[in-house]
C-alpha cells in the first residue's frame, strides 16, 4: 500500500443506498461452541482472508516450511495456479475493493488510494476514503474516513441483503483495510491504528466500540505489543538460504536492517518503551497480523458467528506481508519470517474455527490485493530494473506544466492528448493514455485493457507519476494514465507495486471447505472471481453483471449437500 503511513522501525445491481436500512450485525452475543446449521446445507460461516502483497510465487517458494494454515490450504483446498489481478494500478485500495465486490476498479469506483475526481478541466485531488463528516471511534483525533466513495455493494452487503439477520465482521491489520471490504454494510468493522495503539472503527458503522472489541484492545492486545518489542528470527538456520541474506543492500534506509529487531535499540540506553511506542512498533512486525487474528477470534466468539442457524461472514485483512515487503523486500529474511509466523497463526485460527463453529461448517477463501516488484531482485536475476526518482518526477511535472500553460483555452481532450504525447517521450515511460481514449471502447492492447479497468470518466488514478511530497500528479490531473517500462517503479521503498506486469499482478487464490475438494487448477482465475465464488458456495445471491464469475461453475454448498443426501 504505497504512500500510506506505514510505520517504520526507524520512525518509532443492489445499491448501497438500498442496503443502508439493513441491520446486519448484532452487537451483543456470548461465546459459543457450534450451533444450529443454516438450512439447505449452507455453511454457517464464510471466511474471506486477504494477505496484503502476497505475491503468487511466495507460497510455493516456502512451501516446504509451512505446517499451519498455508499447509492446510495447500493440502486440503482448491488452488488456482494461474491467478492474477485484472487491473493495472495494482495497489491496495482498488485491490481490496475488487476482491470484495467482484468488479474492476473502474466500476466500483476506488481507482486508486487517491485520485482526481470531477469533469475534465475541473478535477480535484481527493483521498479515496477521507470523510470530514465521519469520526474515528477509538481515536477521535485521527481524520475521519468512510466508504462513501465506494460505488458498489460488497460481499458483506450481499450477505446482509440475502439475510438481514446474518452477522458480518471485518477485521484488518492495515489502516482502513477492513473498511474496504465491508463497504456500506452495517457490520462490525475494525482496523489497527498505530497512532492510537489500538483497533478502531468509523462512525460510518457505529458510534462506539463493541464490548468484545474493547475487551480485546484492553486485555489481549497489550500481550501482542509486548511480544513484538523483541522480534527474533524464527526461520531454521538451514533454510534461511531460501531468502536473501539478512544484510542485503537496499533494505530499509540502511538502519535496523538485520535481526534481531528490538524496540529498545531505538531508544536511549536504559529507557523502557512506553505503551504508545509499543503501539507504534508492532505495526512494523509480523505480530500485528497475529493480533488481528486474535481480534477475529474475539469477533467470532463475541458475535456468535456461525452459531445461530444463519450464514455469517468474517473478512480478515492481514497487512504485515505488505509492510515487510515494502520495508525489507519481498524475498527478505524478514518477509520469510513473517510468512512462517502467519502460517502458524492461520493454523491456530483454523483449528479454533473447527472447535468453535464446527469442522465442516465453515468455508474460506484466501487471496491478495496485489503482488510486488523488487528492483534489486530483478537486477540480480538479470532482468531490467529502474527506479523513477524525484528528479524524474520533477522533469515530468515541468513538462506538463509547460504544456498546460501554453495550452490555456484549449479543449480538455486536446490538452490531455498533448500531455500524453509529451510524457511518452520519457525513457522510463512505455505508454501514456488519455482517459477518453481508454473509455472509447474495448482495447485490443492487453495493457490498455488493464488500464481501462482502472479508470472512470470522472475518476483518474494518480499512480505512478506524482509528487512524492504532496502526492499530487499533474499528469493525472489532465486525465492521462501512464504505464512505466517493465521493471521501472517509483523510487519509494525497497519493494514497490502498482504496475500491470506479472510481479505485481500475480497473487494466490485458494478455497477450502466442505464440497470444495483438494486439487490444483490451472484454469485462469482473477481476484474479481473471489467474491462471486464465495457467494455461490454459501448460497448468497450476488448482483447481476459482475466482472467476476463463480470459478466452480454450478458448485454450491447447498447443491453439493443435496447431492450428497440423494
């Protein structure tokens, strides 16, 4: 999730309006163990897990070391080996909402984390989630956010539209991540706010934190924060060669680059970390994902998910693979350690669901919002690699400013075409396209087809050419989208994503549960297919005219159960 406030170790056709009246998630419920199954053999609980930045090759790379959740998904689930993201701007906001809606960003509206909105000639720069009318519940001093700019219903909303008595929770490690999956659903929605050192929500969902979430924040979360203060490598010595060396050049900014990663090393000698420092620090470690899985367990217990004869939903976003990938690189030892700890944490969570909901009464999908590119890894493999830095960005901005100045009074489409032509001349640019060109009709060029999926007439993504300090983009303001040459990325972190190339589009897609079976499929699968497939398995009607499809054809939990009885 580039350009968001990642904590660094060094820096201690159902409409949303129609669904607004649905009262989905009951807040008061006690712990449970199993319960009445839903009718027609449907699963009692649907689980959607998104691992931010989990590139498709990483699970295979470390497969021999997995013994927990990844192992179980691999051995007992359905794996799609040709799974991709089906849009060009492969960053977190559009990727999450795509997974949740079954639509490409141009249709669900979140085309970028920040974008230009409005008609040509009068566009304004907006954050995708900022909402001054909303408040952060649990951290009143943080800026308000809401799902108001998401234009399509999510799986969470489909679930509640199908059964207003169903209960939905969305839990996330990354800032706002769970909101992107919940959309406009009246659900229990929590994400971790490092600045507050706790899980928070938006007033768009509730005016107070649910008792089970408050209890977790007060009683359970401090244990994870304490454990995170001393992050030791857990990878067996004889398997560390699967990752890059621990002191590989290019990791971080050259500080705090090798294990162990200890909070106390960043403090004055003899100084004990404060609760606030621990709250920030955990966001740079894999322990935050383990805490998020702990909060998901609290949600299952506190809301009695899967225990009331309904089909409930819990969506979980685990963001620390993205954090370590940005900071240390996708093949770093830190990333490998993060995946091993997550494997163990997922294994415990799945065992918990077996014991609490029932081993044959829940289904799960696991995917990612995007992959990642690492310039150092590409160079080591003899592949083209380039970093587009501040000077490059300023040169582009200057060229665009000159065209805009000289073209005062020209029609916006003429000006946009001139800007696109000028931007194409830069050596790190493969193509520059106007929104008008892309939206004129189907695109024969496969890359342009991906960019067409990422644009609306009045919402233009700002990635990848933008001012690093202000976040704005003179190129996007003129209605132009840019494809960098393969291997080129903005010079931000060691690991960066956002391009339409294989490294950034490759993700895993796995399903597991009764009637799904255990096998690998080489059938093409896309992240737009995840929500409609889960919905079909759970017997939840999906809106018509989605971009995605049910990957299992006519397979559903109800149908499979009926066939098993006959």
